[in-house]
C-alpha cells in the first residue's frame, strides 16, 4: 500500500485544486503569464461539414493538470464525437500532457458545452512551454449563422496543487455554404509529447486571476 501513496498524491492534489472554489475577491494575485487560446480563433465550417479547433496552452511553467470548458451555440454548430465507440460525445485529447488521469471528457450538444479535465500522475514530469491541450471538431448546422466559441472556464495547476494564473482568448465559428468552406482537414491525433517551446517564466503559486481567467 505504501508504494501506491505517492502515485495517488501525484494526481489527486491537482484535481482537488481544479474542483476548488476560486479565490476570494481582493486576494493578492500574480500577473498571469500563461495563455489559453484557440487555434484558429476564427473558423469557417461548411454546412454539414466539419472543422477542427485546437485549444492551446502557451507560455506555461510546471503544468501538471488542467480543467478547460468551452461554450458554443448548439443551434449553429455541434461537436462531432471523437470516440464513437464510447458512450457520450468526447473531444480529442491533445499531446501537451500525458493522459494519466482523465477526470472529464464530455461535450453536450444540447447545452452547447465542452468540458475536458485531466492530470498527469507520478512519475510523469511537469511540463513547461506550449502545446495542444485538446482538439474539438465542430459540424456546421445553420448556414449563414455565427456562434461565439468562449473559453468559459480555464484552470491550470502544478504538481503540488498550486493554481497557475492564465489569460484566456475565445473565438468564433461561422457556418457557410459547403462549397464556400475552406478545406480544413481534421488533424491527426497529436504525438504523446510534442516538442515544446521552452519559455523562461517566473514560477508562481498565486491563485487564478479574477477577470483574466474564466471561472465557474
């Protein structure tokens, strides 16, 4: 039993932090240096066709777990299931972190939401740099309509459970006639550990910055 304790602690602390309430108003906060953004930020998807959007985490230091949620207009677009063999609708994990513990992978095409939360576990090392957190493939429904694609919640954590402040950038989806849509092939699954753009950032243990990062 003793040999299992370090492994459990290695993923439980970050996941507990992800589920914790945000910091109280007025608490001192570090300036966010990490960023959660969409690539591309503006997507044209053909009616009845699909287009993929990457959710990237950039300029992060000592990342070990994250909880990212998106919001879209389900009357305009729907999420295409990345794993039809499993119940529900899933998105495609990225390669930024090792998929040691996936706490949530669910898209709701009635509510217009995506929720993906995961953590690494020992002995996986923390990651610094930039990479793809997840990939969402959307199918166009309503031609001529637009849907915001908001990062409604984003929380990043270190191995020790400290929050990593980050700014978020949302995007937009436009549904056009199929013949007008630019060719946007769904990307192949990313490698388990992509090459990372290393950055020199000061470490921080401050909670999420209110107003800079989406909350629950």
